[in-house]
C-alpha cells in the first residue's frame, strides 16, 4: 500500500489550524486505475478526475468522530476519527481512496488531503470499511 499526504492537504490543515476554520473531510474510493494518484503535487478532486483511467466511486463518505487527544507520554497530539464505511456496490472494486476537504462543494475546489492505494484490490460487493487509526500525529518540539 502506498500513502501520500498531498502538499495541498498539508497546507490546508495548517491554514485551518492557524485560522480556526473547519475541514469538512470526505472519502471517495479510487476505481479503474491508481496511476498518478500518489502524486503529492495534485491539488483537487478535479486533478484526480483528470488522470487517465482513474475514476472515483460515486459514494462520498463524510468523516465522523474527529477528535484530538493530548499525549504527554509521547509529547504529541493524536488525531483520530471514525472509519469510513461504504455501502455494498455489486461489481465495484476499489483500488485506493482519497480524502479531501468538501468545503467548496465542486470537484475543482475540493482540496485533496490524503491518498492511498491498496496492496490488494478490494471488491465492495458486501460493503467496505476503511479503518482509521492514528490519522495524524503532531509532535511537539523540545530544546
């Protein structure tokens, strides 16, 4: 499995942290091909749409249960959220997933945050759960 934090996503997370703006995270499954999906320079869902052979499943799942926990033992904050649970879709096979910020509501403005490809194709005939554990860790610095 390959995983990427898109440059746009890292920037968006920091912008929200600095301005107290909220992210409206959503997840979509990658279908057809994963060629080009793990390119840190992609900015928007429209950039994924433009990749040859790559398409996104029509179901887009909203993030739930986002929480940050202070971890004094390891000197960091741990960010977690609920799993992304997709409904059954007969004949559909997921090759990866992208997480993006839904704030603008159009693919041309939906900024990519994370992307991943799966080591093994995942048929979603019976549904599919993308488990989330330790979504993000922010370490503190010491001098």
